[in-house]
C-alpha cells in the first residue's frame, strides 16, 4: 500500500469515526425528544393535532432524526468495508452494498417533509378540505419507511448487514470484541423485532427498547476503533 492510498484509507476511517459518533448523538437526541415532546403520533389526525400546537414538535416527533441516524451509515459502512475487506472481501462488500440500498430506500420513503407540507395546508383548510388532507396523510403514512414493503425489505437488509459485518469483526484485530458483540446483539435484536413488527407488535415493542442498550455501546466503540485505525493503531 503506497503512502497516498494509506492516507485515503485513514481519511475514510476518520469519516467512519465521525459518523459513528454522530449516530450516538442522534440516538441520544431521539431519546430526549421522545421523553420531552412525546412519541411519534400514531396516525394522521394525531399528527395534525400536534402540528396545530407546534410545527417544530410535529417535525421532531416524526422520523427525521431516524433518517439522519440511518443516513450516517453511508459514513460508517464504507469505513467498515475498508477495515474488514481482508477478512472477508465478499461478505464485507455485500454488507456495504445492502446497507447503501437500505439507506437509499429509507430516504425515498421517509415521510417527514410530505407530512409537514400537508400540515401547513391543514392549518388554513376548511373542514371538508381537512378530511381530504387527513386521507392524504394516511396514504403517505401507509407508504412510509415503516409500513411499505420496500421499507420492510430495506430493514432486513440494513439489520442483516449489521449482523454480517459484526460477525466479520470477530475475526479481525482491527476492532474490539466488545464492538463486535455489541453490534451482533444490537443488530440481531433489531432484525428480530423488525421481522415481528407487522405481525406481532406487542412482542417487537419490548425488544425494540432492549436493543437500544447495545446500540449505545456499538456506536461509541465503533467511533473509538475507527479513530485508533486512523492513527495507525490496532
């Protein structure tokens, strides 16, 4: 590996470290928003009720922070591929490819801006128009990142890639075992709850709360390992 290539790889590790650190910040911010402002509105009418009180609260209580969290995988997974390509070139490449596909699908189906647009019209609409806007919002929600078939498949790809890349970490000296096991458990539980969510939401909900503990370990450990790699350390 020549000096220029080494510098590029180290730069990729720094990007991965920054992205992982930001993912931790977003998770904590998501928890603060849910605790202070409340959870995501369950339907269109509830969303518009929140919007009438505070458009900013309606925006934050949606999926925008989650969109940022998932979008930041475009920073972490290329760095993971660079660090793990020697251990498993094929599966590391597949995990990165599947993640890019999942992030693209999430961006395409995320509903925050569409609902925000409908909410701005809802404020001045007549009763008849509001009924139409509620129906339009329900259609947006039905096709969003939680309810569409594309989103369901994308979630399988994203969490499956996390499990795959964490398993490869176990064979690598570039990452701590704590990082690998936290990734396996966090993404593994996330994959299970994602598979169950449409069919058994009462079971997936407690799993969703439990898996967050492992993500709170995975992201800071990923950031630490990436920054160490950027400095030439293993």
